[in-house]
C-alpha cells in the first residue's frame, strides 16, 4: 500500500482544540471505542469542518435509517473505489467486515463496481440517449 506524507499532521488528543476534543468524545461514545482514526485526526485541524462532517456521517451511517448498515458500508466502499480513495476503501471495508461482510460479498461488490464503471463509460462515450421509459 502506498504511503505518503500527510498535508497536515495527524493530531494527538493532547493537541486538539476544545471543539475537536468534543467531537472525538462523541465519536468514541457513538462508536463505543477509544480508537479515533487518522481521517478524523487530520480533519481536526479545522474543528468546524470536523463537526459538520462528523454530524453528517453520524446521521447517514448510523442505525435507524432505511438502509441496512452493511449496505451503507458497501456503498461507501464502491464509491471510494471509483474515487480511488485507498484510505476510505480500507477503512470502510474494515467497517463492512465488522458488520458481517464476507470475502465473497466484497469480491462480488467490486465486480459490480467494475461492470458499472465500464458500462457508464460506454454510455458516456457513445452519448446513448436516455430511454423515455426511464424518464
């Protein structure tokens, strides 16, 4: 896996602004873990953005919405694959596995991502008109 130097340093708990520290406490309570990943630790340089991003993801990825939590993680992995975000592919694959995803499900999902990416590119390149039945 390619490693590179981050644009901003990964902040330790003792280096956090009070607003960022409050978000970290909410992440810990919500996820019932002491682990705060590097995404949040780098985003903590901008406490307002950290608050907004955590609030949105907490709501969208949490329980109690219409999509199953595993489905949400698989969607996240699929979009992260297309966007070539290694960090998100790895972190959300780990989350999907924690929610019960099997190797077979992950492999099948990646096959679907590849097929969709191919057919999307063909439709875009050929400028295929949208069928009236789909409108």
